[in-house]
C-alpha cells in the first residue's frame, strides 16, 4: 500500500477544542480510508490535520480512540442522510432506490475505512464494544420508524446486515470476482428496503404538499 505522503499541512488557526477534535477526526478518516488502520500512527494522524502530536493526545488517548470516533461520526452522518430520504415526500419505491444507492455509494467511498473496521472489531474487544453500541443506534433508528407488520428487531437486523454486507461485497469487488450480476442484487436490496418502508404505519405513502 502506498505510504502516506509526508507533505506539510498548513497549521490551522487556534480554535475551540471541539473544532480541533473535529479536524482531527476528518483528517484521520481520510488517512484510515487510504492507508488502513494498521499502516499509520498517531503522529502521522496529527500531522495530517496540521497539528503536533501533543495536540493529538489532548483529545484522544491513542490511535484506536480516534479510529472509533471516526466510525461513530461515519454512522451518524450516514444515518442522518438516510433519515432525510426515508422521510421525504416520495413513493416507497423511490425512497428504497435512493437508500440503496446512498448506502452502496458510501460503502464504496469508505471501502478502506470499513475494511479496517472489520479487521479491528474481529480482534479487539474494546473496539467490538463500541461497534455494538453503534449497531444498537442503527437498530434504534429503524425501530423509531415503527412497523405495522408485527415483526420485531430481528427483522430490522436482517435488513441492516444484508444491506451492509452486500454493499461491502460490491465495494470490495467480491461480487465482480464471483462473476455475479450487480443489477439483480441491487434490485433485491431495493425490494427489501421498500417492504420495510411500506411496513411504516404512518409514512408508507408520501405526504401531500400544499398547493
């Protein structure tokens, strides 16, 4: 894997602690996605954001803590986008197609970050605990949509796992390498999401807009 280029990053102006933390998270997301979790260190992550290593340790205990903060922000951003789509004034089929499109795009964009996440969660108990917390957030988001078909959290978990696993397989080239057609798989994902939207007791049909 190509090493992280050590070009100078302009030092940011002094700002709030929240702004510094946010800049570290944003810069680290790109580094982790490009280089992988195991191919960088806290010093390089600090420099990527334009800070000295001492600044890094004022906000994060170590590289793992920063990586998990990146993942938490990633989940928050993805599901905020999906929430806007799911509550838009369009048909269930249109919303489902858009949800699938967004998830696949995001997983392709952040393929390296997600690969590092899977590797870290498989071997690190602390990372696994944080990962489970984010999973519960995702399931809670789906639960808040409500259901009228009587299905429980298990049905939402199957949808979540299926959507993410297929999106990862598309992003990683697994689907291509197995000689599988992409279009039928996307169609099946859209069907699963549409059925979930249609199970929403209040919003399976779009709201009317004022004339």
